[in-house]
C-alpha cells in the first residue's frame, strides 16, 4: 500500500484506486475475497498500512454474448476488405471480449492470411471498418489516413438540438482530469487539436439526427465534441449525465437495470460509421462505401420522425464527396 493511503478502510482504498468501482461495490469485492499475505480473510473495515500486501479476488466477468447482428462484407478484393461491424463487437480481443471480434471474423474468413485493420471504431459504434489483406495495401491505407485522404461520415442521434444547426466544433480534447472514468475525454485548452464538422439532418421529437465528419482522429472525438455543445449521443453511458450511467453500469457488473435502460433509451450509444470514401489502396480508384443504418437506431428514429425519415439522408454517389460547411 502507498504511504498516503495508510489508515484508510480497505473498501474505501479500493474505491479510490479503482475509479469506476463504487464504495458499495468495493465492499462486496472485499467480502467476496480479500486476504492478507498470510491468507487471513480481511473485512471491509480493515485499516490498511503502508507497505501492506493485500490479495483481492474478483470473480471473472462472464463474457458478453455474440452481437445480435452479423458482420456484413460490403466489399472484398485481393487487397481491400470493407466490413459493416455490428454494435457490441470489439476490433481486437480484450480480457473480457475474447471472442466475437473483428480480427477473429477476418481470420476465420481468410485462414492462413493475416488481414490488418486500417483503423478502429468503438465497441458500441456500428458501421464501416476497413481492413487490408496484404502488407503493401496496409502501408498504402495507413498513408491515406496520414494524408487525410479518407473521408469518414458518421450518423449520430443526439439529445436536444445543436445551435447552430450546422457548423464546426473546434475544441482541443484531452483526458478528463476530474472524471472517475479514466477513458473519458473532455474539451480543455491544453488538449490536442480536434475538429468535427456536423450537419443536422432531421429533428425527431426530443432528438436530432446529425451527420458528423471528424477532421482529426482523437479518442471519442465525435461523442466528446457533441456532449461539449450540450447534445450528447443517445445511449452514451460515458458522455451523457457526466458519466454517472457508466459508473452505475460498471457497478452492476455491466448489466442494465430496467431503470438504467429507460434513462439510456438505447442500450448502446447511437453512433454509426455510415460512409467512407477513399482512393483504393492499390488501384487508386476513388470509391465510396455505405453501411445501412442499423435497426436499433432506425426504429428509434422512425418512432419519433415517421416512416419517411430516410428521405432526410443525403444522396451520396459512389465517387462524390459530401459538401460540408
């Protein structure tokens, strides 16, 4: 134990060291299995000492189920693969998400080959992911991203209505200093430059459907920027309500209560990587790929805007860039 923590209750110490764990959850963790160096069980009220070694046992978290929707292959040739990733699927295996990943899907589809992801999108974000099948194509695709020749447009369903309806968000982003969620980003003067261009496509009751183009590639950029202007993405546990819903979700071992589900509206954040346009990594021909709006987002939009809501989506040609403010 660090010297500055000496004298703290063990449950209090855990809740300060594991920022997403509440005091009540820390108490349950101690009761489930915390012991000293000699194997003696410890209570939540145990006062820690400087230099003390405490063993804490945590039950393994059950792996999440497979995503409800399948991975769709939008395009595939000898060098380039374009996928439509369903929400709930991670790009690479993690300690919790060991199965049902994009890389696993690619390995099964191309045994003996090592497909490489050109970029990532968050686990809850749905939509287009680019991958390559050769080292030459991988290097070329990375060069396209570095030169900003890849145009990515997202659809975001947000709470409220942005003012103005269309514009640019130029707010530097950096890790949130005071947040209990270590992956949360915030707008701060000493952050990295970040710019997002957005346009309101449709008003749907208490929500608005936006098209957003990230001009830079910062972590959680679109979600953090939209929250910063008062329009958090629907279902965003981290950026809506100052992240309190994320902490409740973690404390409940990633299970949604009926009350939390009602507050979120959607069980995942309503952000979709809708369309990507780029020169083919090896052929050079410019192509645009579009991923259909997923059913969960489409159903919520239709409920508030009617069955013709898709008429508000811009008509994007295969090789035509969108016009933005």
